[in-house]
């Protein structure tokens, strides 16, 4: 990537920021899909994901937003090792959204991988899916 000129580098840097932002909610929901998790342990596991490049301080505001949106719940548990610990758990809505996001992400990744070395329109490219709700009825003569 050192071959990129400054404009391309800026574009790439902005693109990676947007990618990480878009995927972080999914990562949080997936991490909590296995069950309740102590906040600090959740943060440490997310910070360790290669490519995400997220700082610890940016995860707690996202968790707070997910709670306000009704996707996670929290509870405090007293600790003998310091202050009370906050545990996070998915709500049924959070579970459903996480599954839908994962499915969408998998479909998108599969589609991007299917492009291969894209050089232009070709018969090998898949035809766009049609939304049956928008399809016009076919009338026979």
C-alpha cells in the first residue's frame, strides 16, 4: 500500500474508518450472542480483533447506544476486587438484529469475493436479485 499517492491514501484511510464503524455493531452483537459478558472483558476481546482497530474508549458509548435502542440490557454485580462490574446481555431484539446483520454481511462478503478480478461486465457476473415485492406482474397475451 505504500504505492498509493496521497489522494488514494486518504481515500483508503477514510474507507477503512467507515468499514470499521459499520462492522463494530455487528462485532458487539456477535460477541454477546454467546451470552452475558462483563464489560471490560468484552472490550478487551473486541480490541484484540485484527483489522477492527478500535480503541477501548469508543466501545462503551456504542454499548450505551445499543442499550438505549433496546438491543442490550445491563446489570451490576458487586465485586470483591473493586467497583461493581457491569454485565451486558442481548435482548431478543438484539439477537434478531445480530443474526440479520450477520446474514447480510455474509451475503455481501460472498458477493464481493465473487467479483474476482472485475474488469467489466461479463456473463459470469450474477444477475441482480429482484425484490418480489417490487416485481411487476407478468400479463399473458
